[in-house]
C-alpha cells in the first residue's frame, strides 16, 4: 500500500471511522492489560517466566498481560483453544461437521456460539491452573513462589475477573470484525505481539555494544530475508483449474465459466507450531516440578527437564513435530472428498479428470505435494529464532527472525491490507 492510498483511506469517511474504531479498541485493550487482578500479590513473576519458556511464549501472545497478572491475563487463548477443539470434534460428530461445513452463514454463527460457550469453562480451568501453579511453583535459585497465597474467596474473585476479561476480549474481537477492518481476534493477537516492540527497542538500546555491530548487521539482514520469505510463502497458491458445464434453463444458459481452486502452500497457518511447542515444553515443565523428587522419578524428571539443554536434539525434535502436525491439522480441516462432491453437485470439474473419486484422488495428490513444501517451510521458520540467536547472540526483536509471532504479524498485516484495498476498489466502482 503506497502513501497515496494511505491518504485516500483517511479521506473516505466510512473507512476512516473503521480504522479509528480499531485503533480505539487497541487502546482499550492496552489499558486493560495494565489493570492487575485484585488481591493478587505478584512477587517473583519474572523469574517464573524465565524458568518456564512455554509460559513465556503465552506471555508474548497476550501482549505481556500474563506477566503483569492483568484482568485479561489469559488473553484470547481460551477462545482459540475452544475453536480448535470444536474443529477437531467435527471429525467425531457428523452433526457438528454438518453445522460447520454445510449450513452456510447460519451454521457458522451457531458454531461460533458453541465456541463462546465452551470458552467460559476453559477460561475458568486455565485461570485456576495458572494461579494455582504460580502459588505453588518456586522461581528457582532459592526464590519464593511467583505470587502470594490466595484465600478461597480471593481465588474465586480472581477466577471470575479473568474469565470476564477473556469474554470481554472475545466480544471486543467480534466488535472489531463487525465495525472495523479485518478479523478482530487476529488483530487482538497482533496487537499483543506488537505491544512488546517498545520494550525490545529499550532492551536493544540498553544492551548496545559497538563491538557487536557485525552481529547486529547479520541479524537484521537475516530478519529482512526471512520476512520476505514468509510473505512470499504465505501468499503462495497452487491454482487448480475448474470448469463448469453449461446448463440450459428455458431461454437462458448457465455455467460454462472457468475458474480456479486455490490451494495455499501453507494451509495450516501457525497452528502446527503451537501444537508442537505445547507437546515439547509441557513434559519439560512437569519434569521441572518433579525434579526435587528422589529415586527413579526424580532422575527421569531431571532428564526430561534438561532436554532443552541438548540443543541439537531439541531442535531436531521440534522440527519433526512441526512437520508432522502440519500434515495432521491440514488433513483435519481440508477434505478432498467433500470438495470433490461439492464440485460435482455444482456441475464443476477439473479438466481432464473425471468427477467424483478421481477428482478427490487428484486433489489429494496435489495437496500432498504442496503441503510438503509448506511443512518444510513451517518447520524451518519454527527453529529459525534459535538458529539466528546462536549465530548472532542477539536476543532483542527475536520475533523478526521467525517463529509463531512473525507468522501471525505477517498474516494479519497482509489480510488487513487486502481488506482495505477491497474497500477502496468497491468505492471506485460506486463512483463509476
């Protein structure tokens, strides 16, 4: 989007109001991020997040609200978890799959309503688990618990507060989707990630060392190349030609057009990385809790807790898990048989391929070839921050060189720019 288009955006009253509304919601989000949960005494939180990297990742997604124990400390996470659970359940319950895939806009509204209902118990459970964990877990090196002891009344009050905070963010995301530009939930996650940029700049300036200038140049050069690669792969499509048979109804002829069925090179988005990190880091967290136990249990727990210190083995396992989960999640959400059936019902066909089973097999063949590239790409992006950090020693701005944060930022920016361009084009047609 060039500078002239930016000026044009703010000249259009309706579009300007939408953008200003999104910015106002971002401001409200950041204000809530700095309101602490009442009655909770945070003592050694920083030591806790330094010790357990999985919670450090969650803290990045929530825009630092978790480390501040704010009223929106859980962020939008429980809602995303609820949505993923429901998508997986469509494989088990045909009625739920029918609602999700066949009932159109009304079905999607019902599906989203189920997601909001499931978010409440998930937020309560995650909030209780998090607060209980912070009360019981030592920050290491002789430190005390991360937060002070909560009475039953204060625990209940805190749970009600954080659950309400999560549901408010869900409502806020839907308001942004309805009255603003772009997907509200994605934009809130984007705002949480970008909110950490000022602290990264401060950390970079505070730790500035002129002797490390070559490392800094290498880091920013690598980040520039990686961002370009992420944009290219995120936008990459494999277009499958589709033609529609002509149908004669009365004096009119319908169909006969040709179009494309786009297959994304990276159809799974960031979900495989989140799954892989959860499976990889959760056992290490449990191992850290049990590391002080004696006997065989303590020995096994210490081995699991120290797995991340074996960087090559940890990185290789992470790479493989992301690769496997990319295939798994895509197979769950993309059904070649359903697409083939829908094409056949609408009179569509792939030129040179028989409708029905042959089309389904052809789509599976193309998908597997495209998905291999996407899975390799996601796996490389997932481990790239660790590789760049090891090569340059630069820890600030780590989201610029890969990982989940970079994928989310790039995806949200591209999607928002597309929607703004679509709004501009629509108004140009209205003028004509």
